[in-house]
C-alpha cells in the first residue's frame, strides 16, 4: 500500500489528481496502462488520482510524458 500523506485531500492535490485522471481518460488509458508507461506502481497512480499522496515533481513529469502532455498544460488544467 502506498504511503498516505498527511496532506491527503488537500485542494491542490485533488486538482492535480483530477487533471491526471481526466487526461488519462481522454487518451483511453487504464490506470494500469498509465502506471506502466510512466514507470509508477499502479497503486501509487491510484493514490495520486485520489489525492492520497503528494506526488513529486519527477513522478509528475514521468506521468506527463506518458500522457504526451506538457507539465505546464496539466497544471493549467488543474488551475495551478
């Protein structure tokens, strides 16, 4: 099980998680497919989308590469 951050559910984490989920669904990817492409554990990907963990910049960049989207675009969709 992924480590649960004390910041779980914080507004910015929810916004990023929702943006990742929306981009993933737009591309027709499952969480597992995205996790494999981004080289992230599937359970951690789920925790990111549910805003249970504070995603690191390096992991966010890997997710963006797998989604073929710029980090700035993803963060803009998260209104950040």
